C-alpha cells in the first residue's frame, strides 16, 4: 500500500536491504528497471551517488550510508501516520510471533504504544523458540512474526542486523587452559552453532555446563554464574555483562532479525502493528 513518503525513498531502502535491483523490485512489486529509474532520480535530486556495484550486488556509497537511517525513520513515521489516521477503523485480531529476546526487552513498550493508537485490536502473542516461530510462519498460523536468521527472510518487511555477543555474570573467572563453561540452548540454535564453531576454530577448550530449551532459563543460569552464553544484543538482562573482550573470546557472526508478513496482502490491523514494531526496533 502506497504511503505518504515518496516512492523513490521506498526504492532506496528496498535496494539497500535487498542488495539487487531484482530483489528490491520483488519486495516492492515493481520491475528492476523501474527501481533503477527511481534510484537514478533520487541520486540526481540529491546530487550524490548512493550506491556502487559490489561483487555480490549493489552496496551503499558513503552518501547512501548517511541517508539510510534517516530513510528508515521516515518510512516508519509514514506507516505510523497512515495507521493513526485510519486508527478509528482498525479493529480485529492479529497473531504476532516473536523470540523471547524481543518479548523480554521490547514487547511491553510496543504493546503500550500500539494500544494507545488501536484499542480495538486484540493481539495474540506467540513467544517461542525461533524454530517454532519459523514453522508457524510456514504453516500460515501467524499474521506477523520476528525471525532470527543468517539472511533477510524472503517475506520480510524489514530486517535488522544484530551483533552477537558473549555474555556472563560480572566477575566470572576463567583460566584459558581450563574448559570454558557454556550455558547453551538446546539444538537447533544458531547461536549455539556459532559459539561452538568459533571456540573449535580457536582451539579453546569448553564444556557445556548447562543446557535448556528455554531462553529465560538460559539467562537465569548465566546470572547465577554457571557459565558463558552467546546471544544477540537484544534482550539480555541488565545484570549480565558482555564478556567477550574481558575473557579474550573470539568474535561471533551477526544475525538478522526479520519482521515477516505471514499472510498474502497487508490488512490494516497487521500494517498498524508492523509499523509500531518497526519503530520499536529502529529505536534499539
């Protein structure tokens, strides 16, 4: 659905996120040539080159990097304004799936903001492990979802690159010749895989001291000083600390948090919630 912000800016953000004209066109419902013309028009208007061609597609030039954060904020405000104007008519139910990381750190403020604008909407929150949310997206059991992955999800409305950190209780001691005690989620878990691969690559000894299928239980074990865990920089309790530099642990690859529209089309109730979730993630 077309908003208030000019389509050139939407094309710019789509190309920045997708990396190719074909991908940007697919996300916008336009041809690659139409996206190319819109980017050229925007560059002409700004008097700056926004993209350069890289080995795997289009990458942001310095001027494009400066513009991207502002463009995302403008699009989030645009969606919020559209939803607010239509707010009186927005009613119904929306099923929103999310990982515990978002639920523990952003859900309360997001729901409060959403309810202030759309009191007639009932939100059904599904807080589960990522593999469960992925399956429910595939089975069309949800309307909106946040998914953790290596790449931007093909159905994503927006994607956010989140760094992965090592976390531990403050003051956790570890001698490098001793096995590093790990607190890990049960498989499948992208952070578990990344942590074990990094430690094996650096030939650092480790042992899994605690394993669980629950993210809150994982954090409880870390808070108790049981060991070190690896997780995205969203949702960590305030009384755990980043431990990588202190303990000399290897760097970990980032992951992407994709906001996914799970059903065809974009009904007002889903669009309204998506706008508030995007604004919440843009602030983090």
